[in-house]
C-alpha cells in the first residue's frame, strides 16, 4: 500500500496538516481503511497542500533525519 508518510509526523496547529506528508489527522488515521482511489486522490492533492503551509517543524527529529537519509540514498 502506498503511503506519503516520510516519518516526520508533526501536525501544524494552524492548518491541521502534517508537516511531513500534508495529510490531516483524519486522513492519517483512516488511511488503511480507504480505497486505492481515495488514497490516490489525497496523494494527488498533497504537493499543493505542502506548498501552502507557512511553517516548518522547528527541529529535525530522529524520524525526519532517518527519512532524509533514506531519500538521499534513493
């Protein structure tokens, strides 16, 4: 199952979106139960959501560091 999660897992209090993937808490919680079409529609919207976010996490977490390292290795 595809997932946009990059292991940042920090919710922006202003927008309610995850700093890492751009999903809402509800989307994250219901991800497994969604159909492939529902997940695909959300994933298509994520790049635009992430572009509109004003803030970034204040510090790099262990998870975000691991995600960055994994992305660089690909």
